[in-house]
């Protein structure tokens, strides 16, 4: 496919498609995403070494495609979503239930042939477990805290979870439908609102995909400012979550201190970039706000402040037996499963999967920065906390390096109204975010955004098995998958 | 741990008289809020937060209301786990069609008298998500709204001001 940058996209036939599926099933490649388009489905793959990406497209002119999930389960929810949005049938799919479509929309297949909906929402058959003494606990979609909505169906034997089944899609906003035909600027706004906690990472992913499609070079200063924002976002989220995980283990002191540090990061971000979450600060072509003269001072003292307080909190975490008792060996994610699902971010890295788009795909300016990617093998709540702790330290290092090396100059380049296709993989705090876009005359013809949570939600179901119901909030928080990013 | 606890005791609370450069009024607002709550709500207001489709940006800022800087509880406002314990629903997001029924049922489960506050730009009219096949509209399309707090997301201070405006309205 000409005009697809920076990695290739190829149309494949049924034989090649199933050969690719076989390579996924054999663990030679990792599935990055699977999504629908007008008349075809696309599958993004990460090569064996984890450094090259490719997209394969299979024509769906017949309205169907050979199921990937039939041989590679991580594709299951993607296929169910493709069916809901486009109406394409995955042939031999292991699970034919709808996923995002709860039977409440005014149309079926809203991005495909727009069929009329069924008059009544059909019942959703949950999977069953049979055995003596098993009971079900339905939870949600409205949860008992300040959290996003989703439904969890626990099957428990006494206190022990035998099975967890997730049902998501409650916050599906039809973002890809809204983007279709939208001007680039409006689509960028939507991209930055897929998952508010990752707004910078999403904005960078979308912008990089657009810039790749149009072959636009952005000013050097913008490249560095983007990384600065991305690391601030990572630090803020990790701090907030480390505190919240400890709070779910009934240790509120950590939450108080970590959330105070998080607040400092948000205030520094607001002072430097004009918005606490830095929404809409990254735009295709560069960045919308430049730092003023005070900013380096504000950010240096922020880093100093975190460096002064955080190690003591880490020590507190490490030395509190009642806390460790809850986090060590809880919610274990097997490393083979993390590998198979291509789990990104701290979820994968706490289970031995060493992948970080910043290092492995080395997009600028990370190709010129020094940092380590922490990896642990235990896969429990404790390991996920530790990976996050180490990532905070690395991000502080990165922020310092960026402040030293930040070049002067322009921060925006014109993007023009060209056409083309682009793809980007950007490391958000949760893991790698995929953005794929096809542009025509300055408008978005089709855009697909894949949140890291797509590949993390399913393994949470496995990680919770055998734990007690009361540990679910703790496990769930340690994964902290996005509902909005997943549901789109 | 002891060291951290002692330090916290000696250094005093993290809450500041002037919480941020742009708005030195939090404490004053808080005092006003507390007086209103004492007079009209028996000293406390229980809030049930409902995400009806938000991007989670609004939740992050609502969470921040509990951090030591804003510490909303000291003014008598607290977040509760069940709508049955709530005086007020704080709703975010455009209401997605998939969440519409859940929001209606949460509203019905909240005892009267009750208030509904819609937080964030998309809670008003769907915001950037308006017009989507998957979005029912703003919160007001589904349940009666007493107050809207603008912002994308509203900052913690905007949220506190909004809540104060609500208590003012209750009089
Ligand atoms: S108002 Fe903004 S931050 Fe809040 S849910 Fe809507 S898009 Fe997200």
C-alpha cells in the first residue's frame, strides 16, 4: 500500500491471513490491534524482535473474515467489537456475543451498513460455572466509588473467586464514528478525550499518526515538549495510583501523601502548559503551548520536591508488613499469559514482558535520552507497584534531561491538507497506545485508536482467579485499566 | 512510618491558606460552604458520584477534591458508596445510551429531596461527543439537573464553587 507510513500495510489473501494468525498463535508475533474499515479489516502486528510493526488488511467485501480469535484468543474482544461496529462476521469465532453494542443504539453496525436495531435489547448470556456451593455476585455498572462504569460477574465458592467475567462497553461514545469525516483539529480533540488520564499520550499518538500520513516534520522543540508532557502525565498517574492501591489495602496514609504529590504535578503542569491534565496541548503539527521563562524553574523544583518525599514513601511501602501482606502474591498474572496477550505497560513489565515503545520503537526524542525500563517477574500486585515506583524515578530522570536539552525555536509546523495513511505506537502510562489514521483532503476518512486496556482487561479475569472477592478492588486498581479508553 | 506521622504532626496540615496562584479563595469558599451546610443540610452533604460516560478526566479532578489540599470532608461534604445514602448525585460525562438506564435507576434509588449536579462540559449537552449514535445527550436529557459546573474537566476549585452555588440555591 503506497502512502502508508512509517510502517508498511499490505493487502493479504485468506492464506496469508491465516499464516499470520498461525504466527500469532505460535508466539512469533504479537497482536497490536484488529479493527474494521470500509470493506476490510486491518490487523497490526509487532514482529518477533518487538521492533518492527506491520499492518495486514483482509478484504471484507463478502461481509466476513476468518476469525483470528479461533486460534489466538487475545483477538476475541476486537472481533466482537468489529462485528458490533461494522457488521462483519468473523468466521468460526469462538464467541459470538455482542461486546460494545448493548442493544441500546438507534442503529446496528453504526460504522457499517447501519441496520435497524432490535426492538428490545436482547438479554446478555453470561458464561456459566457449575459446581456445588458456587454463587454469583453481580457488580456494577455503577460502582461504589469514584470510578468508571463496567459490570463484573463473579462466581465465587465461599470467599474464593472461581471465575470473573467482565462486561464492558457502558461508556462507548462512538468516538471513531464521530471522527469519520471530521477535520483533523476536531478529531485531535476527540483523540485527547478517549481516556482523560492519558490525554497527552493519546494526543501524541494521534498527532504522530497524522504527521506520518502527511509526511510532516515537526519542529524539534515540539518533539521535546511532547516528551516533557508525556513524562509529567506518567508521573502524575503513577503517583495517584500507587496511593490508591495502598488505600485499597486499607493504608490511607500513602494515599494522602501520594495524592499531595500528584496535586503538585498537576499544578506544575497547569502553570507550565495552561491545563492541569494538559488537554489539547499537543496537536498535529507540534504543540499548542510553549513554555515561558518560569517553567524550567517550576519543573526543576517539582522534581526536587518529589525526589525529597517519594523515597520515604517507598520505604514506608516496603516496610509496612500489613500492606505487603495484601499486595505480595495477590492477583498474579502469569508471564506466559502476559506475553501471549502482548500486555503493555506496568502490567506486562511486572510479569516479565519487556516492551516499551519509547525504547523499542525509539521514537524521538527517546532515541536520544537515557532511561531504563524496569521489568519484574512476579506478576503480583506488589510487582506492579514496584514497576510503577521505578518508572516514576525514570521519568524524573527523563524530565531533567529534557529540561537540560530542550532546544529553542518554533513549536508548530503547518500540516496542510494532504492525503495518506499513518500509524503510531506511543507509550502512555498504561502501556502502548496505537493510533491509525487515513486522511483525505484534510479530513479524517477513518481513524482507529487502541487503548492498552484492550489487552489488559482480559488478563485481569485470569489474574483474579483463586483470590478472595475482597481482594478484587486491590487487584483491579493495580491494573487500573481504562474503561473509557477501551469502550471508546 | 512513625517518622512520617511525626513529621505530619509537626509540620501541620498540607492544606494551604492560598491553595493556588489563580484562586486564593478556597478557605473562604469552604467556610461559606460549611455555614450553608450546617444551616440547611444538618451539617453534612452526602454525594454519590456517577460516571455516565465520561472520558475519566472529570473523575480525576473529583478525586482531587479528597486530596489533602482540598480535603472536602472538612467542610462537611463526603462521597458515599450508595445512592441510598446520598443527598446529591454528581454526574459526569455525556450520558451514553448504554449508561442511560443505570443513571435512571441510580436516580430513582436516591431518596428525595435530592439534587443532581452535572459536572463537566460534556455533562451539559454531550460536549465534543454530542451527535454520536451512542450518546443520549447531556445529563439533563435523562434526569432533572439542578446545577451545571462547566470545565473540561472542571478544576477542583471550580467544583467547590459549584457546590457552594448549589447550597446557595437550596435556600
Ligand atoms: S468534560 Fe472533558 S474531562 Fe470531563 S468527561 Fe467530558 S471530555 Fe472528559
